């Protein structure tokens, strides 16, 4: 049992790096007035992304696929966050440019 746990932790541990990013990002968007986006970030992971990855991964990877679902989902979510941050940054730059024109 100890070997199985060690193996599972080696596979799932990288997910914890990305989990903090998701939590902080959700708080950031909420503080910026994007409550819907913040709620999407909170609920999309457990309700959409993780189940979507959990279905195919075990078919191809067996038990390791179950363990790999968590880091894969968090990595996918982090890529999504980078895209959202870049869009938000572009919005802020446009808004700042308009204010500077006045």
C-alpha cells in the first residue's frame, strides 16, 4: 500500500503548484469586478474540466490516468488563466489609452 501511495503522490504532486495559481487568480478577477469570471474559475474546474479529463485518462493510462487527472486538469486550467490574464491586461491597456487621450 505504501508503494501505491508513493507512486500516486509522485504523479499528483505537480498539481499543487498550479492550484494556488487558480485560487489567487479567482480572487484577482473578483477584486477587479469580474464576479462572473471568478465564479467560472471556481466552479469550472470541479464541474467541467476534471470530469472531462477523468473520463478518457483511465482508459489509456489505467490507474495512473486517475492520478494524472489532477495535474493535467490544473495545467489546462493554468493555460486558460494565462489567456484570461492576457485578455484582461489588453482591456486595461485599452482603457488606459482612452483615458490618456482625454
